[in-house]
């Protein structure tokens, strides 16, 4: 199983994903054609720089991306930098230290789970269809192939969110949020 996650972490970018943008680079992601997170607030401030570390080998990140995002009344929009195709994203708290992220390009919405490690530092996990068993995937995914499980409702998404929240391993990214000048 870890061989599969390792290979998929280096797969070509899938159009759509976040701060968290690396989820785009993962296969088997959970996506939707319409936004499922409809209410969001600027939980990360009005503007910030995101430095995303991923593809860890021997404790070192092989890939580092930096982007600046600004709150735009309903979502965070890319201002500058490398976001792997993410145009905007929203974030909602799940509890005091976990957040659900919906990252969006022009067509798709991809989902990630962020867990606070320290102030301004988050462990980011892509929400992938392998987080649940085959029977659940057959029941919950509206359409499905080896690369994408498409969901249409928040209830369907929450099935995967609960499973992702229970994970203790798998492909991760580390995002560091820092202030920028306006």
C-alpha cells in the first residue's frame, strides 16, 4: 500500500487542489464539480504567504512551493507564486486543530485535511478514495475511476473526511503560513 501512495504522490498533476495544492499531484483524490464548503471565513488572516513542503526523503522536503493568497470576501485567491493550478480555496474548522480545505481550479474542487502542528504550521493530508473500503467507495462515489472519486454532497464528502481524520500515515505535506506585507 505504501508503494502505491509513493507512486501516486509523484503522478502528473490532477487539475484542482489547495494550499494544499499538492493534492493535485495525487491520484485517487476525492473531488466535486460544485463547491461543497459554502460558508467560509478568513481563518488564516486577510493575506498570507504559504510555503508548502512535500515529497519528504530522510526527513527533508524535496519539493518546496511558495504562494501568496488574499481573502476575497468569500475565499482565498492566489495573488502570486506557485500554487500548482489552485486559483482559490476555502477552509472550515472541523475542531480546534483540524480543518477541511476545498481547493479549486477553474473546473474542480479537491479536498484536503489540515492539522495544526504549531502556530502557523499544518500537516496537510489529501483526502483520497483509498481512505475507505471498496463497498463504501461503490456506495458514496457518484462517479469513480482509479484517479478520481467524484462526490456531490457534503454528506458523501464527510464519509471520506472521517476516514482521513483517522489516518496516522500516508502522503503528507507541511504548510507554513507567514505574514506578508500588503
